[in-house]
C-alpha cells in the first residue's frame, strides 16, 4: 500500500480515497471511506487505457454483474459501480466498483506465513470455493477467476474476489481495433491442447489450489520450468504430501480428461457435508493466520482521510506487508510478504512503486479482482450438486483460432515471488518447491517456448507464454442473445509454456463482437464420475418461462404429466421427456391437478372446477361455483381420495334484527358468514354431502386439512391461521381434530390431544392412531379416545413437523433440520439424521419414493435424500435458482413430488427429475 499519487482519483461516488491499495494487471485498488456510513471500502478502478476499450468496459461490468449475481455465501455484491469523479487530466474517467473491506489474507501469503495448512483448513477453504463454483457452473459458465491471490482467508471462512478472466489476469493490454488481450496466470490440460475452457477447468485449478494449500507446493513443480506445460498435460500429479483423506478427491479434480473431474457440488459435499460455514464455525484459521488477520484489521482502521490536495496523512500507512513510510521507494521484487498480489494487508506486486498510472507490470502472476466483502450469512449451506435447467444453459464457446501475430514484449515476466505456481521466494519457500530462477528485480526469465497449436504461428515469446492477438470474430447476425453474451467468457486460444508453474499463461484477444458461434460436432461427454453425496444426473430438467409467473402448484397426473398452475395459466410437462406439452389460460390460479378417471385432468380454479384433456389441455367440462354451490366461495381443497375431494366453502347471509319491543328502535340487520364442509365426486361431477361448520376468520371460509382417512370417517384439522380469535380463546391454546362420517358428512366428534396446539403438526393412520407434535416431542394417541400411547423426545429447542406414515414406520421431521423414523407400534426410535443445513428454520417437508425406500427432505435451502430404513444420507441437491445474471435471487423453498422411480424436485421455476430407488 502507498500514498495516493498526484493523478489518482480522490473520489469515487460517495467514497473518498484513503490510500492506493495495490495494482493489478487491469485495475488499481484503493482503500476508501464511505462518506455515507463511515465504513471502509475497497474500490477497484479500471486502468484508464483499458477502460477506453469498449470490450474491456463490457467485460468489466459483466464481471461486476457476476459478483452481484453470486452475492451471498462467500461472495459479497459490489456496493456501487460507476465512474470516478475529480480525475485530473484529460484521460478517460475509469470504471470502478466498490465493495466492503474485510480483513483477509490471500492464500499464497497465508501459506508463506504458516506453511502447509491443516486438513480442516483445507476442507473449509475448498468447500467454500466449491460452493461458489457450483453456483457459477449452474449458469453454464466457467469462473476463470481462481488463483492464489483471488482466494482470501478471512476469520469466518474463505472469500472469492475474482469473477472472470479480467480479475485473474496476469497481464491485460489494449490492442488496435477494439481488441483486448488478457494473459491468465495458469493453464489446464485442455487449454494447453487449445480447447475451450469449461466448468471442469475451474475444478482443475481448484485441485491445484487445494494441493498447494495442503503441501505448500504445486503438484507439477518437479522438473525444469520449460517442461511445465508438458507435465500439466501429461504427468500424474505429485500428491504424496497431501493428507490421505483428501488425496483421492484432489486427484480426481486433476484428471486430464475434463469429463472425469467431479462437479463442484460433489467436491463441496466431500470436503464438508455440513458446508464450509458449518465446518468453520468456532474458528478455523491457525493462530499465526488469525493473528495476522486481526492485526491487519487494526491497522487498516487507523487510516485517516487525507488532507485536501492529496497530502499524505499520518496514520495512512503501516498495513502489514508495507514498510510504513509514506512514499518510500522500494526495490521491485523485495517488498512485503509472499503473495503480494493484493489482498488486504499487502503492498502490491514487484515494481508497483515505480509503475506509472495505467502501466502494466512485467509479470504479476495471478491477481484477485473486484470484491472482498462483509462476512457471509451463516446459512450458506453444503451443496452436493447445483444445477440449472437446460433452458437456461448457454453452450460453451469453441476455441478461437489464433493468428501468427504475437507480442513478445508484452508477454514476458518472471513468476511473482510467493506465487504458489512459481518458485517461492526465500525465506518462506515451501518444502519441495523449486528455487527461484531468473534475473534480479523480478525481470523476465527466459524459458524456451513450447509449440503452439496448429495455426498459432511461430514459437512463443520467452518468459511465461506468448500473447497472441486474434482478429475479432465475425459479426453475429442476428444480434447475439444478451444473456448468452453476459455468460460468454474469454476463450483461451493458444497453449503457452510456464502456465501454472512459471506464472505464464495463454493469451486470448476479444474483439468488439465478443462471441463466437457454437458448434455441436463434439463427441458426447463421458459419464460424470459419481462420488458419495453426489445427486444422480437428472433424467431431465425443465425451466418455467420467465415471461410467466412462477407456478403456484405442481401435481402429477397419472404418471404421465406434471401439471403446473400459475397466475396466468396452467401448463403440462411430459414426465417422460421434461418437455412442455400445453398451456391453458382457463385454469389460471388453480389449486390442484388431480386425475378424474383415466382420461381427464381435474383443476380447481378460483371460480370453477375444470376438466381438461391431457393431450392438449382443452376444457372438456366446467362447473361454476355460482351455479353448482349456490354462490358459495370455495376455499382451499382439504384433501382427496380416489375420485372424492373435500373442501370448505362459505357465503354471507343477512340475519335480520329481532322485532323491537314497544317503544324501542329496531336494531340493524347483520351480515353473518356461513361455512360448510363438502364432499364432491370429480368423476361423476356430483356433490356428495354438505355439512355446516363454524365460520373461519374473515371473510369466513375456514381452511381444513385432512389428517387421516379411515374406512368410516375422515379426521380433519383446521389450519390455525383461519381460526377466529374467539375460537382461539375458547380452545385455551389447544388444537382440536374433527371426525366426519365418510358417507353422510355428519360431524361425529371433536377432540383435543394432550397439549398439542392449533399450530402443531398432526397426522393419522388408517388404524386409528394420531401422531401430534406436543412441545418439543412427538406423541402418539388413540384417535377415538385421545389416550396417549407413546412419546418420542425431540431435539432441545426444536419442534416436529408433519410426520409421514409408511408401513411399520413413522418418518419424522424437526425444525432442528433432522429427520428420522420411529416404530408405529412402540415409538422406538429407529434412526435420526441431520440434513446438515446449518441454519435453523421450519421443519423440512418429507416425501417418500413410490417404493418407500428413499426418504427425501426438502426445505428452503436444499434437498437431502436418505435411505428410509437406515437413515443413510444418500445425496444432497441445491440449485442456482434464476439463471440470468440480472435475475432476482431465488429464496423459494424446494418441493418434491414422487412418481414411479422418479422424484420431481421443484424450486420456483426450475424442475429436475431425479431417479430414486
């Protein structure tokens, strides 16, 4: 860190610059004070000469949007994005983005301080990165932002600070004709082969990062630097120093074939099934790193707003990694601790003190970019597989064909001292790493060039990889899809020597078009490697159109259709293919979709019952409530059995005031709600019975739920939200169950069960046993007598959700995020397992597969599958929600339907068909 220079901006919107934090290949970062809140922020300002290039501007903003899209967990959104004010000179005003400052150390600096990190630290680090990668990959894109300097270690977990190739660039250069050349600081086998990057490329780099964190050296450091690219492409990684428990997983990430690498979600689950946040709870950093982070925070807080005119203010320096002298002139290559590429508490790359505004250092290795933010919410949960419906996935772009144009002078550069993919600098060289090489002062180290792919021209320039300029891709016609354009990442066009070991990399140039046509002539990928905890591949995925409101209800019809009802229409999805078969506006806002015999789909809309043809959704029959039910307002369906549905309805009647006594005024007539409980046959389209019941809370229709169906009666609970205040007072905070005769609808009895409240989850079985949540326990009662049978103690501070009865077991769910099974007869606990969602919340909803072998728990965070008999956790699943970078954050809970050997998982617009036992 250093004092502000004369030509540095002093203001970035509401942020006042305090000090120059560090320099990156494409940007300069400043510590700044938010004038509105007084909080410290980190402002990343694009280099002026790059900001003037339209393709850079678009990419810069795209990566900022990606940060916004990934907000949450281990990523914080930019606080503001704009242009700097008060920039001296006539040059272009730089683009900038601001994020909250969080004390943290870059991975390379952390290893330099503490050496190889303990296994638990590696697990937290890798799980946190993988959880975020999963969300990125679900959009069909690759991050391309992983590097030792872009991964930070904060007190509560890791942080990702780069969201694209600009953020991880080792160098960036503006070229003629709106071209942008970016050299990355790492390579993967597919990049060396000249192929396009993909999500699997991020997994390869993640494997390298984890191996480095665990050993202090990268798996391909053995051997001469000029053979680095060959070793990456051909040799097996050296993982002897990696803890045995992590070795297999890291080796799978480093597979040469991208198709053999696990998904990011699988890696997250393998490293920390409870999630990075859960594993990091209580502190995760070794003492030296925790002390360094705390010291950094104290020093940064001492920064003061500089005096007018940019004069240096006492207390503005002295951050760990700096010499504490305002304006001190440091020799390039000697300043600070390893890993000086720019996390809080570092002083910038070698040569940063002498580089002028907008200049590009000879070699900065891999730098971090954009955000470091406030601590993430604790509910960022373990993710075994995150996915996106096929409709929202953009095909990966093909590799661009390089030309013979090269810029050797721009591509040179020695490895950054402390860069884990370079030769570490003494005295903190990690065991097994190669000694530093090259001329003094961080200058370029000449390495022989490797052969470029066909069409790349001559040999690469010395020193870490050629910079290959490419002609702009042909202008697309018609204009490219904006969503696809946002997801398009720089394509690595040519292999280069150095790569991960010597700090080199491949160079790609983007023209103004920024996209290239996709091809479909690639062979089908190999089946994904399956690891414990990984959700199976979906049979299909379906995305509800963004032009329509999210579905309100989802139901399976005859093992053939998934029928969705929404605000504007109903739609049907073929259960075999996941393709939409029809949509029909008549059934908008429908409550449910049921089978009316074998040839019709029944839907209850707000105003009528509808019978639709399954082939095309055409309305075959309709029954309007005003005609069939004497103008009753029909409420939610309470339940169904075969062709019979049960529902409540109400209307308002006028009760005339009694005749007044002589000499008295007549009172006012009253409007009183009348409510009924009805049974209706949807095959014969006939009302079976109607029974008067107490009216509910205004407007009067009570909301019932059938808790159990028996041979002679049905047991019904009223949802507490529809109880009138008078009913709540009369019940003395106890809930009740009503029994109605199946044939006549006659009310047989009303009973209370122990201390079960109106809100208590309740379910019954056909044998006459009722299971109810009582306090923190689950109790079984004889339904007809309310006699207690057994009690199962719950988790302290937790409540049971609605149980599920199947065979000899009662499957349970608790708000402590646990599910389990008890014996129906005895109440003996068979098993209890946590879904490992760290945040408390409502009890997960539970569903059984058709075979009753798999129990599936769904909540607002994830879906977890268990073996129903033993409780073995089988897999977890979490999706990304909305796919578009500007899409709203999805917080809707998951819902699960089962049909045959398939579980349909829904989260708002996204549907996945998973095979289940």
